[in-house]
């Protein structure tokens, strides 16, 4: 319920608009204090200021709220038009909240 809509958005909004498609990379790793999941694409990219209107981005808002409420996690989005988008999910390890 967390990673699937992010990958779906990468396909629908990032890669399907490209004439030759693109690549999505999902990576998980951990640091001393956090578990991390990164979803990156080399799609269309967008201006992150578009995310200010949460009425249009209910899925992203729901993921952020769910991560925060259930595990104290966060969701960060970086994007560059014409380059692609990176979403980073971080979840604190037990005792690191």
C-alpha cells in the first residue's frame, strides 16, 4: 500500500509519456537509524511546486500520513523536468523515533 502507488505514478505520469519508455529503479537499504526505500525513474519529471495542492495529490498525501502515523516515517520527492523523479521513504528503526 506504500510502494505500489509510487511505482504506478512513475509509470503513468513519468514513463508512459516518453516515446521510448524508460526505467524505474526500486532500491532498499538501511542506515544506522533508518530503513530506506528509494523509487527512481528517468521519466518526464515535474515541478515539485505542483505538489502544494494536496487535493490533486490525494495518494501522495495518504502515503505520507500513513507512514507518519504507523511508523513515524517520511516521504520525500525530488524531481527535475526532463530528467526524472526520485521518491525516498524513510522509516526510523525501533528506538530511533
